[in-house]
């Protein structure tokens, strides 16, 4: 998630945000793609986080292009996978990966919540963070190489589905009832903004579309892709609950960790097929 603190166009309290405001919020905070945030308030955050999977769709499509081209040009599945994994990191300035590393350091510190949050705000990365990044990169590259070795279509679909599901996990992490760990920061800006019904509808839509996209490869592939989405959301939910229990709520780093864990889980589950 990228940083921004001012609402360019202050609005009266309680005014609903338009879909356009929400999409700009989603792309402006979750990617480096050009998107001028027109509103920075709770209504815009509500619509924006509900639209987060759309930002994931853009990231996934852009990530699939270089990997597919490399594969078609004879670069091999491993090279295609490595380049593909690098693209989402570039499109987010590595902030989600940084969030994963910081969250791992906080969870692994075995210190009280206040001290753990302080550790997460430090600019350096500890051993837990380094290990988490290495594991995530290795699993993502290995799983994608497996998909690309089967076909470029399967690899591209895996990339897109991982990116969309990763942002869907962020939508669910910002649902009502999930508190913020701090009174300031991006976590506080989006914590608890998405209604339960909207979060559930987004999850159902992504799961159904995942199955539909894989259906040309057969019923098993459709079921596997839908199961990958659900498995990733379950894994992200377990991490989210652990963070809320450990830190007292969510932070921007937790959102990044949830995103990366969900993406990795999708790729891992698809590789098992």
C-alpha cells in the first residue's frame, strides 16, 4: 500500500464515494500505476478496498506479459517465472513484500504488542523477515515455473489469479469488525471499512470467475482454481487473526503480509495439480 495522508477534495462527513473515487483509491494506494486519488476518507476507502481485486487484475495482467513473452521466445519456465514474480514487486514499490518482512519480524519478536509494533516500524529487516522473503520468493518462482512448464496459458492464468486473490485478501482484511493496531497510518485508514456483505460478494465473485476462467481446461481445473482461491483466503484469514491477536489490530504491514501470503498460497495450490 502506498502512502498518502491528505484528501485532495475534502467532502462532508458521511458523503458516499463514487465508484470512480474508489477505483482511484484502490489503484493509487495498492499500485504505482498512475491514478490521482480524488478522495482520502473513510467512504472512499470503503469503496476502494472493495475494488482492490480490480487493482490485482491489472497487476496480474501486466505481470503475465513479460513471463509469457520470455517463455514463447525460448527463455524457459524458470526464467519466465523469475521475471514474472519481479513485476508485482516493481508495481508496488516492494511495499507488500516489505510489509511481509516487517510482520514476520513483529510476530517473531516474542515481545509485547507495543514493542512488536515498534520493531515493525523500523527501517531494517530482521532474520524472520529475511527468511520469510526468501521462502515466499522461492515458492512463488518454483510454483510458477511448474505452471509455465505445462503451458503459457496455465502460467498466465496462475499469475492473474494470484494477484487478484492477493488483493481480495486485503478486501477481506479491511472488513467491518477488524480493528486497527494504531490510530494513524494506512492500516487505520482502511481498517473496518468494508461491509461484510460486500466482502462476501467480492469473495464469491472472484471464486466463481476463477472457476469459469479455468473451465476450458476441464471440470477438475475449474474446481482446482476455485479451491486455490478459497485456500488462499483461509490462509490469509489465519494470518490476519494471528496479527489481530498479537498486535491488537491491523497495520499497513499486515495488509502487505496478507497480500503476499495469499498470492503464494494460490500458486502453491495450483502447482499441486
